[in-house]
C-alpha cells in the first residue's frame, strides 16, 4: 500500500507568510508553517513579472522557503486557491505541481512544490538567478505586481 499524498506545499516566494500573496494560502484553511529547503532546484526572479520561479537544478542547488502543512480536511480547498494562483490549469500551464521531499529541522518531509513550466519564457531576458535560493533576499520582491501573481 502506498503512502497517502502529502498535505504539505513548499512555498518559496509570494505565498510565504508575510509576503504579498500569503492571504491566498490562508484561504484554504488551517495550516502549520515551518522553515524548509528544497534540494536540487534553483530559484529565479522573473522581470518584469515580479514573481519567483523554481526550476530543477543541480544536486547542490537549494531553495529556501516554508513548508505549509494543511489539516487533511482543508487540503482540497487549499488546492483550489493555490492551483488557481499558480496557473496550473492555464493553457499552457504557468506552473506544475510536483511531488518532492523537503529538508526540515525535523527531517525529510514529503510535499508538493510549484515548478515553473514555461521554458520559452526562461530563454528570454529577465529570468535572474536568486543567490542562495532565498526570495526574502530579493530587494524589490514587494513591489506591486503587474498581474495577480
């Protein structure tokens, strides 16, 4: 028998507590938050969009963020809001929701993460690597977005 799907999502940018889209994460219902890292991925800052993108990276690459673990009864409702913000059902999708294993202070944690899906956009100027993989270190991260992301 396989393990149940996680009710944890790794947030690394505007969905983190205190950031401009944190209210979207709260719409889904109660969750607990803990610091976490995502190994093997890179964090980019997209300009002029003004939001982050996570993409697969080298084994040594790490993204810093928060693991939001929802109560099981709140998970389905949370996905509606999270998937909508991340454009999972856009054509083509803006992000995909991928299953990963996070590193936390208490050990490995199965989770979901939104991975940027538009490779054509990454080939154009304005996809800047974020040193250290930490969105909170981006100086202009709080500027008003052009859209709803």
